């Protein structure tokens, strides 16, 4: 259900909502330019570990998409944001507990499916894409693999690694939409070989790896900017 | 020396030249829109093995660059084009003999240096970039590493492999300009790990790997198109 009327925040219109999914309360937000028209494409934004649905960089991505006429939607992942919260980036144990207490990968898939059901019905959105790095790919890759409505994805900073590494490898061959996959060549969190292995396993015929030097969180600004151009162009292209 | 007056070929103006470099005759060509103005940027195009300076795909790259106001220059590599010629793509032995008979990597560096000296003086060109895949990187990486005039490079489809693989690995740390490096994930000619190793060794702070599925020669059209946008934008950016 919408939490309140749409409100203007800066140059965006923000619509907050809460859903009850298998007993879990899942809070979310949709960003758009003021006018929303039927058929507008939408990108689902998966936040990174220890952040939340309104992390500053997600708002920036939403801004870049809005300028191209694309809506953006985000929800809090298990144990993040309004759903309790993991706040210590150095504690992988706490992260794993939060992920599993929130229901793990199957719950994540169900949460995003419910959110897309709700928003796509309410706002009559058109084609749908995914944007998510790190935990945004831990969530996003299984979601994309299991929801045919998603027709293009920006993934990365993740590999055959972490709380659901085996699950990611099992789901990757089922991803068949175009994918751009970002990785950081000197990633100190997810080992290089694990990232390459996950990219290699993605089933899509059209997939491109973009690798840049630097640590996990040092994705170059131009890659973020270009990623929104990539998604917007793909979502506006005529279907074959 | 220019071989003749500039001539119109399709929508491009073509200027052919021949240089004598350490006893070798090196033929080359410059493509431009009709008007050439002082300070125009230029990209050096390194052709692939068994092809030559006027290979169809190089002409296409020259076209894309010309539309952005960027000149393109190509010469025949050792044993290629008007310099005898390697015509059997399956015979790596013949390729290695041609490469070495043409003087090897040091001669390649000298040939391109002489060509850039000549054209940059004659046409008063501005900033310079490199575009070359496969043999175009066997030539280009040492050229870029040894010629400070080159300020951005598109490389790829090559690794710590082939006739000058050790030399490429030795020169790579000396490359310090921005680089985009293309590779094909299923390359049947240059092994994947060798490509990753060479990318990893390039010294540039700004370098980006783009990997796509497919065999050696199956670089997606969008990567070719985007590569010319990348070079043109970098060459027109204000220097710091």
C-alpha cells in the first residue's frame, strides 16, 4: 500500500509504499519525474550491503534514469534499512545472519516480485530493468533469473562467493536477458576469479564484462553514468 | 613522401604515402573529410594479422572517426599488405616469419614513429590516439608504450602470447595513457587467461576491460562503434 501521497523531494517525485509478503513487511520507494505516464519503463535498484533503499548513490542513479524518462524503484533488502539493519561493513557474519533471518534468497525473490507486481499495476509501467551491484547482485541475479518481466540488467561486484554464492552459480545459467557486468580488478571483498567465474556462467547471449582498476567500492563515475545510459537505451529499444 | 595528390574515395579523402625507414619501404594512408585543419586529432589504426592497412573494417573505423572530426592513419605491418603478405590465417609459422623478417617489434615501433613524424608534420595534426586489435595490439602496445605523443588507446584481442608475447608483457607496465581493452570470452586464438594477464599488466591508472562472448573475430558491432566514440571523446577532452 502507498504510505502517503506522492511528494516532491528535490526534482524527483517520491512514492513510498509498504507491502506484506509472507508475513514480512517490505518497505519500498518509487522515484519519477512529476508526471508518470502509462508505459514508462522502470528500473529496479538493488542496494549494496550495509546500505538501504535510499542510499545516496541509488538516488543519483534514479536521477540519471529520471532524466531519460525511466522510473526507478527500490526496496530494503533483508536486514537492511527499515528492516532492522546491518551497519558494520566489516562484519560478514552479521551480514549473513541478516540475510538468512530475512528469509534468504527465496524471500528476496518473493519480495521483489511482490514489489514489481504492486508498482507495475499501480503506475502501469512498461518494460523493466535491473540495476544492482554487490548485494544488489546477490539479490538481483536470482530475481532476474526468475522474473521474465526483467529484460535487461546491470550487475556486478559479486561472484561465486558469499552467503548465496552457490545459489548465484546455480541461477546464472537461467539469466537470458542482455547483461552488463561491472567488476573491480583489485576488489578486496570479492576475489577476482570468483567474479570472472560468475560472469562466465551467466546464460545470456549478450553479456559484456567491464573491469576497471581499484577496490570494491571504487567503481569509476563514468561506469555509473554509462550504466544508466545502457539501461535506458535498452528499455526504449523496440522489441524484436 | 606523398604518393600522389589527395583523392576522394567515397565520402573520405585518401592520402597515400611511402616512407623509407632503416632501409624498409613502409606504405601508409591517411583518411579524412575533405578539409583538414591544423590541430585536428588523429588515430593510428593497426590492422589485424593477415589483413592490411585498407582492410574493410579499418575503413569503417576511419569513417566513424571522420564523422567526429578525427583523422585516421594506417600503415602496412611487417609482411602484410604491400609489404609481401601473409595470406593464410591458419599458418602461425608464416606469420612469425613475416613478423621477424620485417624486423620484429623494434622495427614496428620505428615504422609507426616515422609515419607519425611525417603525417603530423605535413598535416599539423593535434592529439593522437591508437586503435588496434589482435596484431593491431602486437604492434600498438609497444608503440603506445614508447611514444608519448599517443594519449589514449583502444587495444585488445591479444595477450601474453604469440611472436612478441614476452615483449608485450615487458612493455605493458610502461603504457600510462587511458586504455580500453577488448577481449572475446571464447577466443580460440589467444587464450582467455593470457588476455587477462596482459590487461592486468598494463600500467595505466585508467584502463577498462570489455569482454564479450564469442570467438576471436566476433567482436560485437556495438563495441567497434563505441570504441570510436571513446577515442574521439578522449582526444577532444581538454588536457589537464
